[in-house]
């Protein structure tokens, strides 16, 4: 049975990736992370894919890393862990990535959700970094991304205590964008992805890059990056089509050129 289910892109250009390790609660082992990275690399080079939704299904997103893989590893093994390479490949995905989260998103699962650009959470969702319970700390971006998402105090509480937060608390803290009924979480994520996919691919890509740049730059540097990106779009057919469609009171037909 494949550990990652990949659906062909819809007419809107949305592809769905579903984690498929139900007996292990979708624990993220090396093979599964590699499949996710490979699928996103393929989607990045496929003009028929304009946005991707990743989910674990209706019951659980991912309950963490595969602890059995970690047992017996040395410090050198950890430094050379291929999962870090796969995580970096996921980070480099240039198109919109939406996580549809039901049930547990813990440890590596929470870190994977935070690698998405947008998180849609079902009412049953639980987010946490419980690595401290194993004598560990988050090792796939949890300390950095969680603090940026929810602020110092809540991130400290979650990581130092190992306590999780529910979907409504995650919404209030800014970790997720929306909370949905569990049975509608994936549908809502796909609908949002389709809406984004209908925009100019060039503008969406540059908007994503500008937003990501804000995390690693001063305000002045971020504003300069935004301005250059804004000016670059003036050379695109999509920009001209968008303005013409607005003036002519019709729907724009974006081509990504």
C-alpha cells in the first residue's frame, strides 16, 4: 500500500496529497518524507498544478516522527539524517501549499503543517510539540516556526511542557487560518486552493516569496523585495490581462506568462 496517495490535478489546477500510514497514525518516516518531497518537486515543474493541498485524512494529520527510526541513532546519524534534506526540499516548494488538518498534528506532524503556507484545521485538530516528553526538543523547525506563528509565551509553554492546543486556540493564536467542521476540512482546503489557483501564477509565486522574505529580512529589506517583485510583474501578460479584465468588467484569463 502506498504511504502517500497522490491525486491528479483537478481542472482548477489543485493537487491533493494524502498521508497514508493509518496503522502508524501517519508517523513521518524517512520514506514518507521523501515521497512528499518528490511529489512536491514534480508539482513544482508541472504547469498543470497551481496549488497543492496536503492532508492526513479525516481522523489524523500526523502524530509525529517515526520514533522507531530514531531509536539507537548516534549524534552523527542525526546530523546526517536524510529527513532534514527532505524537509528542505519541502520548504523550497514555490507554489501555494495548504495543510488540511484533522486530529493530531504533533511533533513532526505539527512541523510539517507549519511548512504549509496556510493551515485549515478541523474542530478535532490538536497541535503540539511533545518532544520534551522524550528528552528531546523539536528538530525539524518547531522551535523556530512555532514561535513565529504564535509568539514567545505560547511557544515556550507548548515546547517546554509538551502540552498541545486545540483548533480554536490555534486559530486565536494565529497558527491556523480557519477552523472547519472535521468532515468539511479537506473540502474547504481544496476550495481555497482552487480560488488561489485561479489567480495569476506569477503574482501568486511572487506574493508567496515576498511574504516568506519578511521572516528573514528587516522591514526595509522586505519593502525593497516587495517593490522589485511588484515592478517585475509589470512585464507580465497576466498583469496586463488583469487590468484589462477589470476595466472591461469580465473575469481575467491568466496564463502564467
